[in-house]
């Protein structure tokens, strides 16, 4: 995530603490990254469950001002579909980011588990993502790494809202050149990012188009084992609505995706425009059950693996159940790329090319 226009922060919002474990009871590690780890914890005073990002200060050396500026921005983000940064503590050796805990699991898992799934369901999901990203854009913030793994359900409830759960901390240099640095995940990044041209909010709109494409067919629009060939496809915006997988999908849905997956960022729909498209705002999203085809492709293309650096939502659910039932569940699984889908496609590789010094995963 990047802020287009930086602003200064004095760090006065940080709460100083000698021992964080006097305030929070650490439960289990949810994920580890290159610089930090995320731990599920319970606030002792309120018994509230939270996720805590623990960052060693030595990892921040030389970046203190830009990190504080970025956290000041993150603290202002308040949206019902974005995981909130609730508090910040610091000790002599660590910075602790206290984050809202979400427990509903991953987007694809929920779709695969459903017995019934329609274009209308996909439209409602994408509308929530558009609302959240439109809010970020209104604050001058560009996410830069939107992908399905970053979309989690708030709770296990059937009607749960979706949450954007992964934010990176990046340099804030006003109009600085950070926005011309290649960031993101292969397969989800916009052509202008790969072309190493300066880019803007439009990169997020492209990524939302890619996510919408996958939600309607179960496989990604771009794939090649060879990264340079994959990038070539993306640079040309070379994707298709393959038969038979797209035969039962409305022309309106295809038009919506085409407006977002437009090669030219100047012509690409903004979030505002996308929110007004008939497939989102109108009644053109079909109610036909497409679950069998989509879930089969999702299983094939987004197989599970035993490891993950990103925020592990399934570990949260597992722990919640253990607290409630007093039983231990099996180890959690997560999404990464696997076998090929239609026309030898498989998901874009899951690891991010992260140009930020840290990533809230």
C-alpha cells in the first residue's frame, strides 16, 4: 500500500510499554514474515481477541520517519470492509500493531464449500471490495497488492461481510518514485506496473477486474510457468472468456471485467465508475447456479499447501473452536498456486514482489 501524498507524524499516538504480555495474553502465531510475526492475543482487561503484528525495531533502522508517517495514515482508515489498525504499542525493542481479528476464513474456501453460488453472489462480493478500495482512493491511498488471498470473511456467519486484510508499510515520499516501483503479485499486477511506468490508483482497479474474472470461472486470466511469458500476456492484456467456462456468464459481467481489465489506465474504469456499472448497481448479474463449474476450477487451480507467510485466517478459526469446544483441530491449509486449469492455466504465483519495507500480513 502506498500513500500518494505523505504527511508527517510525530509518533505521539504510540503507547509505551515495558512488557506487552502484561496487557495481552499471547495465544498462537498466525503468520510470520521476513521482518515480523503476527500473533493472536487476548487483551487481559477486556478479554477481546486481537491480532498483534510484532516488529523488531532493528528491522526499522533508518526507516523510522517513513514508518511512523505510514502508520499515522493506517490509523485513519476506518471502513467496514477493511481490517482496522486499532492501537500501537512500543517497547524498547519492538513495535506492536494491534489489529482487528477476523475469523471467517478465506474467500475461495467459502465459495468451494457452498452448494449454491451465482453471479449475483460474485457481484455482491466485488461491490464490497470496490466500496473499500474507493474509500482508500478517496484518501489518496493505493493498495497495490489486491488479490484473493487478501480477502477474508469477517466471521463464519453465512451473511458475513468480506474484509481487505493485508496492508504493506511503504515509504511515503510525497510524489516520490515509490509509485513507479514494481510491486504486487505476478498475475494480479497491472500492465503499467510491469512496464515500470509511473502508476496510480488505476492499478487497484485492474486487480479487482482479475479477482472478478476468477470469481466467475475459477481460474486466472493469465498464467504461464515462465514469468517472462506471463508478463508478456499481461502487458498485452491478452486474456479471453474461454468456452465452455464462460458460456453461462452474462455479457454484462464480461463487459464489467473488460472495463477494469483495460490495458490503458487512462481508459480503465475507476472504482466510482465500476460501482455504477449495471452488473454492480443494476440487476444484470444472473442468479443461475454456477457453483459446480467454478468450485471445480477453484479446487484445481488454487490448491492448498501447508505453509504461509501471510495472515493465517484458518488458524484463527481453529483456535476459536478450540476455545469454545476444548478440542484440537487439524493443521490449517492455505492457498498457493498448483495444477493447471483451462488451456494450461494455473493461478499466478502467490508470493508478492513487495517493494515495501514491511507488509502487514
